[in-house]
C-alpha cells in the first residue's frame, strides 16, 4: 500500500529531524541635520531572526507537544498527500508518545488510503499500535541501543529556512514570548516556468532561546494562466507548532498494549 510507504518515510524523516528520544537586517541609513546637536553613535540592534535547529530547541525544553503537518495536493485533483506528525514529550524526560498519520491518493490510484501508527515509550518499555487490525506490539528498550540511537539522532537536525524575513512584532504565543516574522518563499517557478499564485511564509521565534514556536508556509503554483482548463495547480503547506511548553505532561502505556 502506498500509504505504508509514506508512513515509513514520514516517521523516519521526522524522527531523525526531531531526535525522538539568513538573514542579516540592513542597517538604516543615518542622516542628520548638520545644524542639529551631535548625538552619540549608536550601533543598530537588529532583532535576531535566525532560528536554531528544531531538535536543538526541543532539547532545551522540559516538556512539550509538537505538531508537524505537510500537505501536497496536485498537479491533478486526485493527487493528495497529507502527513500529520504529533509528539508529546513528558515532564519526566524519559517518556514520549508519537502519532503519525498519512492520507494519500493519486491520479493512477484515486482511492484515498489512510494509515496511522501510535508509538509510546515509558521508561524502558515501548509499544506501537497500528490502525491495521489495531495490533499492538511491545518491546523492551536496551539502554545501550537507546544511547547509540540518541547520539546518531543528535547529529541530524531540521532548521527551517527563511528568506529575508520582515519583523512584525513581539507577541505571546502558546505561553511564550516570541518575535513574529514574515517572508516570501523564493525559487518558485524558476525551473518549471509555473506562475506563482500564492506564496506566504511566517514564523514565530522564542525570544529566549531562538527556537521555533510556530512556522507556516503556504505556496501555490499554476502551470498556465488563470482560466486555462489545461493548467495544473500545485498546492503545498508546511506547518510546525510547539505547544504546552514546559507544562505538566504525563504519558502511560495504553491498555491496548500486551
């Protein structure tokens, strides 16, 4: 099943990126009336806009809930690919729960297929529950193997890209003081010649730590002019959000596990 393939790809990519257990602002031009009193020279203090790696940011938190969603629809109306990844990291620093779901269809195989898997780790116990027959599988985690995997995951990180961001303001998001930026996604239509219908990038960085609290990108391109019935449209979205930061979170192995 194609949904199994995408589920495997999504889980592997996101686990590596998250370690399951470019911008230089232009300095404003100084202009001063020669008749005005001289003022002391002040260095510009630009708002830091470069995010640190997602894994690095999460590692600095005691607990959190992370959501990552990707959507790719097109070029035909039947081409759909949606992956939703949710992770809870408990306050004890050892337990987590991951839910990964996939929805996929294509012009060749228009019937929508879905797949979901939930993974739990509490202490040295792990359990995986699949939606295919609701089968559960439990295993013990070898401390040596876990240590090796932690080191390997620590070598890889996901750093969301931003292009010439514009500072919008300081806000409070998900209980964290954040700096809000917007940017345009670059490179669209350069090689394909497609028209850019919509392009929007937005992200919120924690003032303390520079980690991503929220990141949203939505883009849409069209292979021909508006109104052309033969034109193909591609719509893509990428969303990251971190919630319940450093809040009490407890996780337990569900009864469905043996």
